[in-house]
C-alpha cells in the first residue's frame, strides 16, 4: 500500500484504476463478470457479458471512472475476520473459493467500490490522474478483453487518439462530430457498389461462349474488377450444370486465377492453376482451385497452356 508523502508506483495506479474501472463498467453493464486481470506490460481484464459492449455505454463507464478519480476519493484498506467481512460488505467483489485465510483484506474506494485484494494501491484516487479504455476485443463465447491505460500513459494515449481522430476527419473531409455518420454513409455506398459488382460479375458468365478443345468445352475469360467470391460461385455453378472446364482471371490489382471442372472430366485443377500461374500462391481441390500472385498473366497465352495441360492429361490428341 502507498504511504503518505510517497509517490505511488505505476503498478499501484494501474491496480486501483482497474478496481474503479470495473466497478464503473458493472454499474453500466449490469451482470458483467470479471474472469481474469493482468497488469504490467499490458493492462487488461477478461470479462463475461451476455450481450454486446456498446461504445456509447463504454464511454459512460469511462466518464464515471474518471469522475471518481477527479474527486480524489480515499482508498482505504482494512483487514477483518471473514465473518465480519461477509456481514459488513454486501457489495464486495470477492472469490471466496480463492481465500483460505480467516482474515480478509478489503480495499474500499470510498463509497464506490469494495474488493477483496492484497495488491498495491494508491491512497487517493486523484493519484491515478486519468484512465481510458484503449481496446475492447471479443474473444468469443460472450467474453471480452478490455485493455486500459492510467496516469500519464493514458493522457499520452488520449492525445494521440485525438490527433488520429482529427486526421481521420480531415481525410473524410468532414468535422469530428460527423465522422461516424460519414463512415456509416460510406459503408452503405460500399455495400451497394459491392452488390453491383457481384451482379455484373454474374452477368459476365451469362454471355460466355465456350471454345472446344477436342471435345471439351472450355470457358476462359478475364473479369477485371470482378467480385472474386462471385467468380468462385459462378465457376462452381457452371461446372455443376454442364460438363466443362472453366478458367477465369481477375487482375485489376494483383492476379487472381481460378480453374474449375466437372467431376466427369477427371482433371486436376490444382495442377492446372500452377501451370498457368507458376509463381501463384494457393491451391484447392481437383474440381476447383485458385491461386493469386502480384505477377500478371497474358490471357492470350492461357489457351495454349490449357491445350497442353489437356493433352498431358490424355484428354486431347495432336494440336
């Protein structure tokens, strides 16, 4: 515990700050439970909560925690017999299964929080200066990691994030209070554009005409800017509906190449995609495989390579 006239350690600030922040969170998010606390290189606690931790309510908890800090409340440590603690502290945060001693140490943030704890704490909340939540990460199963900073590190982080927010607003050509509406509008526009690209990608396939190599219909085309997931779906549909080989390329930025074939053809598309784009990374199954690469491919040369692949696979003869 911090002694009078002795500057509290960063550990004491973080430890007491954790008490205050979690009590603030539990005030705003009724039913939230802490499962694990880590302090040091990374300050965070793991909590369980059955619903989403909404940003607006997280802000409410941060503001409440900082009000408690600003009020410079006393932090009192008492040691009492277990039975007295159970009687005197109805709102105590405690894991009784982890306490075997008869005497229990209780740390109270004056009138705000009560916790069974033997760690190092400050004497007054004002010593913490400031606390901010820096990150909330969902780890599944209704569990969240909540990272935070205290004291000068929290102030420094807040200043950096303020500068970042201003930069984001500048890039979006809007004011700070309009950043979220602007982002929401951009997301909606992006969604509409994505749906349009998917529709156009699917329409490309409706106009494809096969080139016969031997007796095998081969669909080969380039779809610049096409939606890659839509391309995968259309390749699967085309090879399911008719006995054919399909090779599609999208290379607006990097190169995405996909090959699919009907099972009846007994071809290995994983081998084909690597023949067509040797430096490509990826793979798949014999019926459908895909690779990507920063290198571009020359579509005019692909048909010849497909013909060679089919010849080696025993599907065609001669030229």
